[in-house]
């Protein structure tokens, strides 16, 4: 617990940040945010306050939904504090091997709005690996005739750590006959050589037991030991000698198993058994990719090579003669890369729906390109296929943003199948494609449209009230509530209250209903052009509630006033014609209009208009002449010197209104 807290504090003290520059440049800062931590930190240890280092405020952080976009969950972000935490074990040797620098790079993605930030975490080595020999004991045969100064290569140890934490030197227990020399290979690896200080005498001592120790320089240092048994053999004056101390060769990673790599050569000036040489790997258990012919010294490919896994092999070979004398050489095999890995397109973040009114340049997706090859074989070009209103923008190394680059219209194209192709620069080049479907969200950007510009309705008289007399239909290409249509009547030559007593329209279905029965003869002289003749009904359709329009109401009342003035004008013209006819015709015709001259008849029973559609009742004064013509005088008010007259014939048909100054009549109430 204490160790984890100490490491946590160490990580907090050493983040490599530029808070001042970050505050100036914000999310557009191209320099990655960098932290440095030791390996093997406990899970949950804090690396740094990522939200603070990105410039996100305490109130802004919960809505930005900061998260890590990475193939492996080495790190996580605390949802409460915005701290970058260790998510799993960080074994530097497992992650980076022997590389001098070990850096984990990933993207921090923030939503609302979508943005991302490049984050690098340097993993520093700790001394958590002990130098280990491949075997705990070694047997060495040395002829008694071997001269002082002769050297013998011993088995080396391996340490997975790097730098001062790695294997630094070897030590030999003090003795009178042997000493130790530390040697270094070209790749930096160290191996020990045993040096004979004084001549050996087999008759005096047949063997020697030595202890070899491998140490690193960590804090504290770690070490391991191996036992060396030296057997003194009878005189074999000449050891084997390789033609080269170091062999170097390069092979392509796609060579097939069984392909020869090289052949080592060694000679021995002795004769007989002492000159017979056999070859072997000094660390046979560690060599899995190559095979060695012990007689000819030919090295061949045993298993397929992979440049992306191992780029170079350093192998120590041993030549042993029949007398037990050995010689060693080093073989270094360099693996050359070929273009054998196809680049991949990986979508790190993708929006579910893109609204059709989205602005140009809006982030849609974050994608990353991967190619395991190196050099030109790993350099990738990314492009967007087809003619789509999107484009890809390079953000950082092998990272791209997909953004909008045109106008979106869901009614024309509800979705886009976007294909992104990645092609490397190898010879020949390799490529791969990745496709995603982008769904376009609807906004209310289309007005509803009627199926036809006007509707002509014919209604038979005496229709049942409440019956459907027509249906209008409109459509709206928008979706959901945006495309839901409602109907209402917004224009007529009647004032709204009167109109409502004649017709109505269903807001949901567009069905037009008659509110009462229509009478052709009785309604003929009334100013109801919407109901006596075929009439165009002008319903309004809307996909949202329609607000009241004061200007429209004013126009409606102006139209009504104009209609009333027209009716009064017609009445005046009719009255003038009637007065003219009165002066020019015989007096008998007008005797009914003189006091006391009308012949009173019995009670006149008026027609029954109870089934008609007059909007109010009338009291009529009824008089007739010898020609059995009926005259109806409107008597709603007290009789005065002038009255509005309705003329009618024997059939009861109504004629336009007229004026009369003197008349007598029989008063009959009629509804």
C-alpha cells in the first residue's frame, strides 16, 4: 500500500506538460500531452489529472464524457475527477522489449463537441528482472597442454531490463589458475570469457569448480550464479579455429523454411580424432528459428521469420574437436522487411445520427490507420471513396477525422455508405477498405403539400347534417412529428362563426363535414357562396399549430363589409326599379299598398319551412291581390311608414327586397 502511494506521488510529480501553452491553444494544440511513470505501478494509480491538463473545467468535465481510445486498456479516466489512471499491469519488458525508449501513445476523446487529444506516456524501467543464465552449470574441457592466455567463451546470462538495470558484468570466484574478462557484442550484449592464467597439469589436478556470477547495477543490484566445471584433458595441442570471428548475413522475412542462410567454417591442425570438428549452438534451447548441421556447419531456416516480431538474431556457435577443445564465433542474421501487412482502418469514434442541418466541418468520426510494416511499406495514404458530402482530414500521425463537407438532405438521401481506403507505399502497394453507414437525422425543413391545388365540392340539398361531403389530402416528406399533418379552414366569404355552422374539417383526416342540411331554393338569395353553388373550399394544412394572424382577421372583416355594401347596393337598385314600375303601371296592381283598399281574405297558411336552413326566424306581413300574388312584408319591428318588402308569387318563390311607403297587410308569424 505504501509503495503504491509512493509511486503514485512520483507519477504526479513528473508529468511533462505545458499548461500555459495548453491554455493558449486549447484543443487545437498539436503537441501531445506527455507523462512519465515507472513500470509495474499498481492498478488504479494516478498518472496525472488529464481533464485539468486538457483545460477542462470542473463544470465542463461531466458533459464532455472524457474517455481513452486505445487497443489495450492500459489506462482509464476517472469519471469523477478526470484523472488518468493505470488500468492494467504495465510490464515494460513485455510491452517494449529491449527498446531504449518505451512510450504508449493513445487518443483521449471528448464528446459534446467531439474532439480528441494525443497523449503519450513514457514507461520507465525498474529493476524487476534478475540476470539469469540459460543453464545453472557448464562443463569445460581444457587440455593440459593449453598455454596460459588461452580464452574460453562461457555461457552468458540474460536480463530483460535495460540501462543500468540490465546485465552489466560477470565475476568469477578468486582462484590461482583462471581469471575472467567481460566482453561486449555489437548489439550491446555482454558475455564472459575464461582466461587461463597458469599451465594446467592433469596429473596434479583433473578438474576445477568455479562460480560465475552475473550482476546488474540496479538499486538494489540483482545477481545470479552458475557453476563451471573445468575438466583437464590429455594433450590436444591445437584448438579449432573459425574462418571468421563474426558472420553477418541478411535474409528477407518471407524466406521459406529449409532455405540455407550461411555456412560457417572451422579448421584444426591436429590429426585424427583431435581434428574432427562438430558444430553446435551454445544456447540450443533458445534457438527456434534456425537449424544447424553439426557436420557441415550450414545454417538453414527452421521456422518462418517475422520482421515485425524480431528484426535481428545474434547466435553464438561452437566448434569442438575430438580432443574436447572448442572455439566460438558469432553469427548475426538481419531480417529484412517486406510489404506483407495490409493497412487497416479502425474507427475509434462514430456518431449514431447526423442531423441534416449540421454545419460544414462538423466532426462525424475519428479513425486510425495501422500498418505493422516499416519504412515505405508502413507509410499509408488514406482517401474517401465515392461522391459523398464528407471528407477526411489528417489530424496526427496515422489519425484522421471524418467531417461534413456538403449540404445534407434526409428527404433525398436518408443514409450514406461511406468507404475509406488505406493504401501503403510498398512495392507492390497493399490496401484495404472499411465502410460505415451514416444515418441522417430529420429536421422540420419541408412544408406540407396538397395533392391538388383546389377542390370543387357538389352538395345535394336536404343532405343529412354531419355527413361527409369531401376530403382533402396533403403530405409532408419529413419524419415523425415533423411530418404529421393537421387540417383547418382559414379562408371563406363568411365570418368564422357563421362558417362554423355550415361546414367543418377534421384536423386529423382532412374530411369536410356539412354541419346542417342545405336547401337550394331557400338559400338561393342568401349571401352564402360557400353553400347554394359549387364552391372551392380553401382549407389550410399545417404540420404544427397555426398561430392566429391579426392581419388575416382584418382582411376577413373587410371582405364581409364589402359584401354587405354590395347587398345594400342591389337592394337600392331593386327599390328604384320597383318605384319606377309603380308609377308606370295601373293602380290596381298597387291597391294593396293603399290603406283600406286591400281585400281581406281568410287566414293564409304559410308554407312549412321548419326543414329549411334560414339562420333565424322571420315575422312576415302577408297580403295578396286579385292575381293571387303573395307579398311578404318583413315585420320584425313595429310597422312604420317604410317597410322592407319580400315579393313572392303564388308558388311562394322569393324575389329581391324592395321598399314601399304605404301598404296594408295581414300579419302572419312564420319560422
